[in-house]
């Protein structure tokens, strides 16, 4: 599919997580969870570039990533501002939002969402409103105009901390949700607790982390 618009995936990540500190740099073999996530995003056929947007105080995370990946250092608390300025700096037309606690992110699922977005006039497409896929395969897609409007109008601390909350609750935006044929929202392959890490490592080991595998493979396992 030929598309002149620049599609950038912005991954938000931090080390100071309240539930599982330093979770994005826990390792499986020699790779950190965030590196596994970023590698899996390279399988996408539509994403042009990937940026990791991290708090400017997270020097340790910056040092781990900066030699291999594009890193944007932004506001520690105002994640919306961090996102907006990262998208502006890297001249994104369309943004894919991924969070750093989803190391098993599926690029094929994201590409399905992007194709839908590119062939529609929706402002926002996701697979989380309501969620029907396992927690940990979340993605959101919106354009720069929508992000800019959100940045200029969102005032509450909650809206600034959770990048897309303003979009989700406002009817002025045209939204679409991609749903699974069967509801698997009770399953979790996200990384928030030690138990999650055990499961994710099990999946990576069983499905061979050096090979491409996708949502269907995880579900069958």
C-alpha cells in the first residue's frame, strides 16, 4: 500500500513504574523487555519509524536505548506533552501509540488497524474501547491534528497523564474500535507484576523469541 503520510509509532516507557519498578528493562536471555517490544514493531509493513518517548529524568533507560533506537526525552509527568512534542519533532502525520508494558505487541494486528485508518475518515482507531483482545496487545491510532487538538484542550492531570483519555471521552472525534470475534479480554500478557514476567518469559521461550510469532501463536500456546 502506497501512502505518503508518515506513520510513526511512539512507545511511551519509563523505569519508575509503581507496580513493577524497572519492568521494561527486565531481561529475557540478553534482551530487555523494551528491546523485544521494539524489535517486534519492526515486523510492521506500514510503520515508517519508531520513537521511544521517555521522561527526561530516565537517564538509565536512555543509555540502554540511545545507540540502537530513536529516543525522545520529554516531560516526566505530562505524558501528553511528551507525546505531542515527540510527534512534532519527528514530523508524524499518523501516530501509533504503544505502551512499554506490552512486549508481545503484534505488528500484524497494528497493520490491520492502520489499513482501516488509512481507508477511512476516523480520527481515532483502537482495539481497547471496549477491549476484546488479551491485555498486552493494545494499540491506538490517531493523526497529528487530533493529537494537537487534544494537547491544546486537555486540562486535567488525568488527561495529561493518559494521552488519549481526552479523545476517548469527547464526542467531537470520530472513533472506531476493532474487536475480536471472541472476547479474550480476560487474558493478560501485559507486564505489570512478577507473575506477568514469568508468563511472558515462558511464551518467549516456547515460541522462540528469535523468530516471528504473532497473536494466533500465543493464543494456541
